[in-house]
């Protein structure tokens, strides 16, 4: 059955791969991203493959922008049935050097942005009696990350948000799960490597039990399953996609 899926951070990395995976599964896709040109590119790629898709631009930390984005989705595609919150912001800093401004911005995007999007989508899901929410968190939420305490804290909160929403909406046909990636090769990882914050791919791979990095498609495949009819008895769960680096 074709449903409407909104993917935040959908214009690159794991979000882009998720747009393609959900499109391959027959869903209509709203590519929601701060980068308007990139969102348009991904939506055009999807349409070239026969997928119904639109680009939606906005900052997930801006509630008015989020409400406008979901209104556009309803107008052009229909009510939202699937929400994947992949939009995220990362920053490295020693804890003592994290400014209140940096802390606030990371939390606004990674946590409050997810809150805004979930509230904007849940009304449609409740009305339909069916919904799927998948939050993309991080292995930092499971094991902590030195020099990125603000990032880890924002992602850790998503694990408990997942459980809370799962319990609250389980009786309404809505499942809520989260995926904490680790060892996935993405543009964000490359930027961190270029800045000297992460080691080389070879060094990272050596620390992963399966012996190699993952790809955005590995995350997208897990998202696709969690958003399927077959996953209707799975909710409130954390599905690690990390090559065994966190068990």
C-alpha cells in the first residue's frame, strides 16, 4: 500500500538513502531538508525513477517552518503516515568549551526538531489509525562520545522519547522506534575526518567487528523494515545498525 513518507534531512547521506528505499517500496516521498537545492535534486532523482516525490524546505528547529512543511505535504501528497527524523547537527568541542549557544543549537535541531516533526505528523497518523515513526539517533547515545557531550546528550534523549511515544500511541496503530547508527560512511563523517576529529576509514573499520564500514543503504534498509506492515508488532525499540560495534 502506498503511503506518504516525510524524511527529514532527506537530501543527503542516510536521509537520502531512506528516501530512495521508501520510494522503492511504493511510498510517496517528501524530501524535507534545510538545503533547498539538494532537496530538489533528490526529489527529481526520485521522480525520474517513477516515485511520487516533492521537495520541502525548512529548519526543523523552527516550529512555524515545520508546520508549513507538513501543510504542504498534506496539500500535495496527502496526510503523513510515515515519519523518519534523520535531520541532525554535529559538533566537536571539549566539554568545558561548549558554549550555551552551541548546546542550545545542537539540542534545538536534534531533539526539539524531532519533537516538532512528531507533533506535526501524529495528528494524521491518529486520524488514520496507522503510523510509523523512526528516529535516527546515534551510538553516541548508547556509549557516550568524548568531546561531543552536547551531541550525545541530544541523541540520548531520542531513545527515551522513542519509548515514551511508543507507549502513548501503541493503542492507536502507531509504532515508534529508533536506529542509532555507528560506522556509517556519510558526508558528515567525511567532514569530521577532514577537520581531524575522526580517524581514517581504515582505522574506523578496524574497530568494527564485521571489519568494514556501513553505508547509508544499511540504515535505509532497516528503516524500510520498521516502516513496513510486517513490523507492526515492533515498537519502542532501539535497532542498532553498527556492524557489531555496540552490542
